[in-house]
């Protein structure tokens, strides 16, 4: 199964660790953006954005690790929803879930941690995703 992990660039180390955990569980990350340098407003950004969107198109599950100031991740989430991707929202913030009506759209599933995501996906290896 292929996954795309998204969060704020400020939390790229957490995203990198999550991708390592997912890979260890036999899942494939469609794009690892965590080793890339921060976007500086130059033309390289276009190519990087296109590669990122391809990673989202190629994934079976879009995993959003909810953190503050997720400007780019919000764009990625909108793209994933527009492509009818299954979305796993990883957050331990109950207030976020209560205050963000979009977190309750059909196709968005809520998890507290990456290990919880892995457990869920292991149970569905042979069955289609919801």
C-alpha cells in the first residue's frame, strides 16, 4: 500500500520518523519531501510542488499529521480530497476536531498516532479501504 505523509515543514523530522515507521510496516511512501530544503520562492519550487502533487496522486492513503502553521499541508490536503483519496488525520487535539468542520468530511478518518494508523492498515491489507 502506498502512503503520502503531510505536515508542516517545521515538523519534517516527525514526518521523516513517521515515514520510517510506515516503511518498517511494509508500506511505501510515494514521496519523501523531508530531506528537501525549505522553499525560498525560486523557480525550483514549481518542480518541487509538481513532484509533491504526483506523490499525492500516486498514494492510496494521504496521512496528515496535524500541527500548527500547516500552510502547504492544507493545500496538499485539499488536493488529496479533490482526488478522492482516503485521508487519515493524525491528531491528539480534540479541540481541533471540534472546531474544524472539514475534519468530519466523508473519507477522513481520525487517529491519535502513527502506530494506530499502522495497526489499522495491517487489518485492511487484504480488504479495500473505506
